[in-house]
C-alpha cells in the first residue's frame, strides 16, 4: 500500500503531547489513551475549551461604552 504524504506517521496527543502513531491500531487517536481522551472531554464539558463565536464577539464590542 502506498503512503499518503498528507497523513502524518505520528501526531502529538493534544493532552500530554506523547507521540501517537496514526494507524488503525491506535484506538484513541489523536489521544494516546482513554484517560487523555476523557480528561479532554471533561475540559470541554466544564467549558475550559471553547470555540469563539465571531458574532458574539462583535456584539460584545458594540455594547461596550
């Protein structure tokens, strides 16, 4: 099978930055483990992570004195 140059051989775990091979055997990719995956999910649920909403930011800027 030919390698795709767009798919990396390994990525860093978003939580602990451990190297994670990008293969079918890497069950929790892009995370290194279920623990890192669940910690990250918990951070999203506690709103420690958020995707900014540009419409909301503009409304806040316009309402400030």
